[in-house]
C-alpha cells in the first residue's frame, strides 16, 4: 500500500520462499497485491526461489506473472488444520508418574467449547463441522486460483490437487509462467514496466533482530543498482542475498564464496 503511493516505483516483484501459512495472512497479502495493481496499473510479479506453496501460492497467484527458479516447487492448493491429538489413559504428567490414568477435565460453557482438548475424542458432529469449515476455505482458495490463473476448478480439484509441483510440471499445469533465475525475473519485470535499459532495485524486507522479532518487524531498505553495466555482477548479488538468514556451516570468510 505504501509503494502504491510512491511515484518512483514502476513495478514490484515478490521474492517468495515459503511453504504457506495462515489463511488470514495469505489473504491479506493477496489483498495488498490487488490494491497495488488497481491503484497504479503497474506490473507486479512473483519469483519463487525454493517453495511457493499453499498460502504462499495464494499470494503469488494474485500477481501478473509467476516465475520460479529451477528446483523450486509451486502449488499445494489445499487447506489443512490439525492435528487434534487425543490422549487416553495418561499415566504421567511432567515429573509425576502414577499407576492409574490421570484424569483431566475442562469446565466449559457452550457445546463444543472444549473442542481440541487432547483429553477427549472429537465427536462425530464435531468431525463433520471441522471438515465443513475446511471445505469452505478450500472452495475460496480454488475459486481465487481459478480466476487468477485461468484454470478451471475441476482441473484444480481433479488433476492438480494439493500437491506441490516442480517447475516443469508447474508450467505444464499453468501454475507458473516460466522458469527464470532471480536476475531474469528482474529483467522481465523491468521490461513490463518499460524501464529495461536502466533501473534501480529497492529491496523492502522485514527481517528482524532478536528484539525486533519480539516487538514487531523492522523494515529496512537498501538500494542496488541494476543497469546494463553491472548485470554481470548479478550472480554475486544473488549469492549474497540468498545466503542471508540461512543456516551455514563454513570456516573462514563467507564473502570468498561469492567473489
């Protein structure tokens, strides 16, 4: 929403590596994408580098185009909840062990208020209810992808299902628009925005330090020059940014890897 009010921004690319998340969060990102497009008419695309699955694919499907790095996966169009664990005959609790099962009881007002308690099974009525709720959200997911990607609901539910697909199959099934590296995706966006000869990439991130993760995301912006004269350094930049916040086992100066 902030970028929609910035006259210097000619387009947006979402760099995605996510297995998904909450329905509410996925919908919120999709809403933001639709707001940006409707207000600016600028191109907005997605680039999947790793995983663009489930809720992440919900967001990606809202953009004008989806590109994926080789080896990535996309799709997993489905909704899941649980597991709801049921414990029977509990014999220990923390440091306490007994010869007889320990009984746990919830005091609740309202039918099924204690749904999800691990100390009682889900009733048949509750089982039906949960499946109905999941089905409602699934239908919304399918409808969204169908409209955004021009894939019929029948194909999504039948042929595609809720699997995650590699780039070849994802392209065949129209889940993505092509296999591209990050730099190739930048170039595709720049071309759509009409600034392919010379442009700047402004990165907006929400990576937080320890205290930032406790008290809210910290936004920072760094600019990278992306003109014809320095695109040869694209892979170096990719290496540097792709290694951020990744688990590493390395002895020495990590910058040597990306020189």
